[in-house]
C-alpha cells in the first residue's frame, strides 16, 4: 500500500483461532497489512469473514477460552503488542488505540450515565481530577455534535436515540485523543442521514488530529467516500488489498468484482441487482484451495483453484491479490478452461 506517512500499525501473518465444542474455527488466517499515520484503511467483506476478529486481535480483546492468537505479529509504532503485558495493554487501549463497537446499546453500561462512562476513561488515562474529567466529557460531547452537552452528560443510554448513543461511543473513543481509531460498523442500524453525519464527523476529526482510522464495514459506498486504502477479506483471509482508487477503478479478485457489481448505480434500470451465487462457507469447514472457488465462475471449474491456496501477490505497486486468475477476463478464462478439458 502507499506509505507516504510513517506506518502507525503493522500486522504480519496474524492468525486467530477459536477452540469450540463443534471444532476448530480458524477465524483469521495469515492476515498482513499496514495503516499509515493519518490515513483511513477500510476492511470489507461479508459477515463472518474475520473483520471484527482482526480488530479485536489488535486490541488484545480475544477472550480465552475459546479464542487465541496463535501466530503473527502486531506492531504499534514499532512496539510488539502481542508481547505486551496486560497492564501495558490497558494503558494503550482507549488512550493510543480506541474502538467504536458495532452496537452502542450493548456497549454502553445501562446503569451509569453516559458522562460517568466518558469521565472514567479520562480519569484512567489522562490522570485528571473529577471536575477536569467532566469538563473534558462535556467538551468532547459538544465536538461530536451532541446538543446541550451540559444536560445530556447526566443522561442514561436508554434516554438517547440510536444516533446519539453512537455519538457518545465516538466521544468516549476520542476523549483521550487516540492515534488510531478502530470503527467497527460505526453506522450499523442508523438511518442514512445520521450515517452521513457520523462519517463526516469522523473525517473532520481525523483531519484535525491526524488520526488513523481502521474502518470495518460491508458497505462499499462508505468505503468509496471515506477510505484511502482497502483490505478485502473473505473466509478468514485477505483476498485483495489496494488503494481505494485502484480497487474501484480496476478490481482484480472475482470476489471484489462480485461485491462491486452488486452495488446499485444511478441511471441503470435493473429488475434485480447482481448477486454473488452460493453461500459463505462455514468457518468450521472451509473448502480446500481458494476459499472462494465454490462461488467463483472460474474456480468452480479449475482444479488448481480447488486444491491450491493462492498466495497474496503484488500485481502493480500497492495492489495485491490472492487469485490464480487475478485480473483476467472471467468469460475468456472460463472458455479457455472448457477448451483445455
């Protein structure tokens, strides 16, 4: 990926597994990418592809049992997080790396006011007095667009709308001025207007603070508007990495092409949108070879795709893909396979 800024977070060959009664779940396998300072990296893919587990691995929040980071390296400003003590991770979480979780109603404590929850984080990491921490809480709530923050700081989560609770989660994540913000589906279940406001808010705060963002989403429209770089994941592995411009102008992986084709476009009249056939495989029983081959118009007919896992290979500067037929015309490749048979 383009690295015009210094690398803030570097992940190399990360693998996270869950040991369940049903069997071994390889949720994340051999994942590598970098996030430069001041840039937004989007991690996209269908549900169950490993996006959120990758984020929780960075935060060292994988519960054991049943989950365990079994391999890899995570470097934050050169510091190996997997070797850090739990006390050191508590210092980093919320202070240097903050996270907005998917559902604010389940992430916020219902028996404490939203102000108390923000104040707790400020007092823990910034060593402020109660009055100073409250003043910071009010100010950060104002910055995220919450009207009348002096009053709403004393409200409980259930007294707020979904959009307001999401803003509180952002305020809590930003109150200690983190260098990296992990936003896990930050606009899920919000209406389109509120979604646009939240994303615009994150962009503005990023510019003011030179903050890096790891944006986890399944919405390619959100990616197009907000991301500098993109990681496409499928069935625990990286399928493609590129700058946002490269990905939208010339996607190389059949899965990425399928995701882009499924987007509605202005001016096109279709009775039904294009869809990717088949289903996401169970993490308890991933197919051999390329994980996407049962749903791929090429891979479903190619023996190599069915037996050999394609490596992540750089095709052009900053654009990597894990596919034996990367960038090739699908119809021509299908015809060539039939001819060889």
